[in-house]
């Protein structure tokens, strides 16, 4: 049984002292963090003295804020303060052990909890974590290594290793953030290796280690980072296959239209295929605005309706003629339509699609009812009760942002396509109405989306659909040939129009003459004979004659109104046909 230890000061008074000598909130929080960590380990290694070790952790840096420029005497000033407050020698001794690496005259850690304090101070200060189970579990491995070795220098090496790992990991996250390209992985390996080398060299120079050892460690660290990036690329495909991971590279591969199941969808259910493309564009744009995975949204949208391959003609977008639902019982029709999510999951499993894609397939309709067949059943019921549960999908509601986005995109695309006049304003209002319907039905209750996220999604949908259903100019209802003939028969009282026509004829004459000269030159070049002036004049006369004949050709005129000849009815009928 451990010997009871007394602090000679209460926890409340210790906290007051901490606030009296430290004004920076970080230092106060750090003291509380170390206190919580020490209490956690005390319950494991010295439960009878938990309160004592908690106070030790709380006051271990009592004097640091005022004397951080004098680390050699750190805790010596704290000892003076604590002695004035009546603290026990055991408390002062335990606090001073964690600075023995700065001042060799101070006592070294001997007790297990003193060694734990040494580790906790450096690590909690490094990661800035609050006291809690997660932080304590992180420290468990390090403390265990410390207890096994019994040397504080070993802990310093561990801390250095953690620092290097933290910097390297942070750099990896920055470089590879939504960068699925293999070149980025290689670049990450080189940059990480470079950063590791710099850190190791810096720490080595600061600790006065042998230059040979420091350089050797730095080079091996840089090389290991590069080798790790190469192995990452080499093993990527293997990890994807073994664990069914939806990596960025895998999602890009699944988005390729040459995938067997997508080719089937394009051939056997072309309407569903093109619907899925637009849904993918909507989902990807929305995912970018709310911090979801745009690659997963695009790939999931491509595959969300693959279950329609089982009965493609029972879905409106694939129907070219008669609708089979017109002669089918509404209950059976609803069962066929709602089954496409289950059929889609079975196909996804058959083609070994990632679990994330399978979740999107089963969740993109949630448990929404098929209202068209429900209302059809009500009309045929003759006043009898109709259970709406018979017309609901049996999938689960969206559990992720990506599933929720695809649900909304799927609903919006299908509904907006059916609008008679999809103006920008009407599209915006219709989208808001459809999304409110999903919210009211509780379909988004399990998705991690805020109201702000939903508003951003609606704006993204509106932007994309405005581009799809953009306005076009209205083309004239007369053919170019008929328009030219009308222009040739305009009243000659308009001087400007006559001048334009004269310029046009003159331009055409010059063009014809130039073309005739060019053809003559080609012939002469082949025969190597210089043309005579008579031949050139004859060619020009022939061109002028052809121009005159062309201008005299006119369409039959049936009537003249206000001095203007109109095209014949046969010509107008020809255009209309």
C-alpha cells in the first residue's frame, strides 16, 4: 500500500494561487489539464493519493508566467510561494522533479507519479488538450514506455518523435486535402521527407548531439517519407480491394462512364442514365458548399438508380410509348417502383461497389411515400381506407450529408423537369417547396445537415438548374431562302435598302470574278500555258452572265400586296414542313 501523502493546502486554495500568479487563460487551462491527467493516472497507480497528485498537477507551473525567461530557476520561485502558504515538502518535491532536466540540482523523478508528471507536462503542453479520457489514453502508451525504461531522456526522445510525427501528419493533411492524384502523393512524400530532415537537424543541433548521428537520422527520416509515399501508391489498389474502401482514386475510377454497370445503364435505361448525370452535377455542386465529399456525391449519384435496370420500362424517363402503370394495380405499381432501391443494393454488391455507395442507394429515397400511386389507390378505393405505409419505400432515412444531398438532388431534378415553364424564379420557388416537403416529412432528421446547410444546397441547385433550363432566343418562322427572296422584292422607295442591295450585288460580282480568275490560274498552272487577254475577258463575261441569270430567277408569285411580292404558298409550305 502506498504511503499517504499530504499537500498541506486545499484544492480550492491551490486554484486561487494559480489565478493570482497567472493571468493568461492558457496557463490556467494547462494547469487544469495536467491536474485532470494526473488524477486519471493516480486512480490507476496511486488511488489513495489522487487528491495530492491532482494538486501537484494544478500547481506544477505556478511560477512559469512570471519567470518563463529563467527556466533554470523554474519551480524554485514556486517553492518559495508554496512554503509561504504552508504547503508540504512532499508537494514541493514532486513539483520540482518535472524541471530536473533544466536544473540538475533539483530532485529527479523517482516515484511513478513523478515520472508521469514529467511526461504529462510536455505532452499536454504540446497538444493543448483538455483533461479527459481521450487525452489520458493517448498518454498511456508513452507513460508505460517511461515506466518501463525509468529514464527521463527516453521520454524526451518520445516527445521529439511525436512532435515530428505531428508536423509530418499535419503537412500530409494539408497537401492531400481533396487531392486524389498520385502525383500529389509523391509530392507529399518529398515535402514530408524534407520537413522531417529540417526538424531532426534542428533538434539535433539544439541538444548538442553528434553531427554524424544527426545527419544519419535526418537522411533516413527523409528517405523513409519518400518510400512511404511510393508504398502508399503501390498498396492503394490492394487496400481498396481488401477493405472495400471508397478512396478518392476509387471514386474517380467508379465515375468513369466505361464502368460495366454504367454502360448497361446507358444502353438499357438511357433516360435513367441522363437523369443520373444531372443529379450528379447537382449533388457535386451542393457538396462543395456544405463541406461534404463531392467525389462521393458524384459517384453515388451515378449509381443511385441502378436498381431500375431490373424493370427499366416501369419508370417514366425510360418510356417511349405506352405506360405499363396505366393498366396495373396501384399497389403493384408502388411495389415495383419502391423495389428499385433494394434491387440497386443487390446489383451494387454483385459489382463490388463500396459500402458508401450502397448506403446512398438504399437511403436516397428514405421511407418517402410514392404519392402518385397513393392518390390513384384513393380514387379506386371508393371511400375505403388506404394505408399510406403500403406506398412507402422500405429504405432507411439518409444518415450522411452525401445521402441527404443526393435525395434532394434526385427529387429536385425529376420535379423541375416536369415544370411547364421553368423560369429562374419559378425554379427557385419550386426547389424551396420540394425541400420543405422533405423536411416536413422528417426525411432529413438523421442527416448531419443544418438549416444553413440546406439553404446553401438550395442555392447550389438553383444555380445549376438555371444553367440547364436557360432561355433561348426565338428563331424566326421563315426560312433563310424565303427571307432572301422577300428582301429582293422590297419597295424601292427606301434609298438605304437599295444602296445595301447594290453593294451586295457588287460584292458578289467581284467575288465571282476573283473565283473565275483563280480557276483559270489553276488550269494554266497545270498546262503551263499563259492565258490570253481574250480568254480572260471571255471568262469575266461568262461570270457576269451567270450572275445576271441568277438575279433574274425569282419564285412564282401568287399575289402582290402594297407593291410587295410575297413567296408562293408552296414555298411557305415547304418551310413549314
